[in-house]
C-alpha cells in the first residue's frame, strides 16, 4: 500500500509538471537566437552558451559544480564545487572556484571544509567574490569575501558570527542585499553596508509580500530598479511549489513594491527557482522541472530554452550580469 501511495504521489507531481509547462513555447524567435548568452549547470557541469541553442563543450567536467555567477567586470564565473555530499544540503562541503568564461584559469578560493553557498560578485568595480558560510555552532550564516587570485584561508568575514546574514546580490554603491537578523533589528531584508572589523550597518527594506512569506534567491536588475525572486507562502521551508515574482525596487527608500507573479502562480509542486536578469532587463531566465525557461517582460511570454530533454538543467545566469 505504501508503494502505491508513493507511486501516486510521484505521478501527481509529473502530471503537475506536464500541465504547468506544456503551455510554454519551445525555443525563442529566430531573430533572438544568439542574443541570450549565459552560464548554467547541465548534469553537474558548468556550461557557457546561448539559450535556445544546443550546448557545446562544458567548462568543467568530472565533478559536481553548481550555481555559476558571471562577473560584471572581467569575463569570469564564480561557482562552487561540491566536495562532500549529504542528504541534507545544509551539510554539504563546497569549495568556491573562479574560472574564466572561456574555460581557462580555474582557481580555487576556499578549501572545501566549510559549508559555503550562493557565491556572486560585487558590482562596485572591485570585482570581489562574496558568498555565505554556515556557522556550525548556530546554523546561521556569515557573509564572506575574498579576492581574485587569493588562496584558501585568505577569505575574510563581512558580518559577525553573533547573528545570521545571508547575501543575495550587490549594488554598485557597495551595499549588499541580505536577509539577516542584526542586533536590535530582527529578521528581515536589509541593505547592508560593509564596515571595518565586521561591523556593517543595516537599512531595513520594506516589502508587504515579506509579511506573509519568504523571499528567496533575490536577483537585482542591472539598473537596480527591479528585483526578481522566489516567493514561498508562509515561513516553514518548502522549496518545490514556490512562485516566481518580479517587483519594483527603490535603493534610496529601501522599498520593494508592485510585486507580480510571472511563473507558477498556482504554486504547483514543482521546483521553480533561480530567476536571473538579462543585462538589458528584457528577460528573466530560470529553471523549472529540470529545464530552462526565458520570461520576456515586454509581452509576458515564456519560452523553453534548454535543448536536451534528457538532461538536468539548473542555475541559469546571463552574461556580465551578477545576481
């Protein structure tokens, strides 16, 4: 009886995926082929290619490499390589790496003994790689930073271990958009300005949607006037079934407003995740059900842009557009 129940559950999810994604167009208009270049994961390997066209040779092979983010200046990707696996993702041991977008210059930044996630780049011109490191004593996270060419062990903390801070994305003025519970401010979304001796300042972001659930994997548009993100209704962690949103963002008043869903509005039990902006802000790329999709903001259309139906695609990202 238990096996029957499991089969029915799996079948339900598969039918949900088919129903939600069948209405999406396959491919992009012919005139747009070649204009949407990015980096992404295919079966544990990092690729650089044009969305909607078949993959060429991967940049990395023989490992489990995740979540590339493309630098704003220079032609580099930062990603993590899983060194130690675990059924609990929060217990993984990844090593942060940098690689040139042409596949040369692979360089390891961390030693793989920590739980390091969500690596990206600053946008202030310094091209600084940052990420989040788990504090094993508290379960919270510390925002870390390093430099291109640095050795493992030379990374530095930007936040204190006494509270949790999770960095999503960076602004050109040096601030970092985080979810954190800094002292006397409580858990919420903030613009964090790094300071000396792990003493940053925090400006709380107002967002009505955040009162009813969690904003995850927030991506800031290149003009820093909009954000896209996953939204989870309620505060108990639930990854499949999230809805993808786009919203207005005001860096001066610290507000996220006018949030609108654009994918999985009904909350079907599918892994819709990692929405990321194109450099010209015309599109948002994301993954769902192991495939890649491109949402066009001008006409609200969605196009499937992964080409191998037998492969597992994840973590898409546009060229020269750090998350």
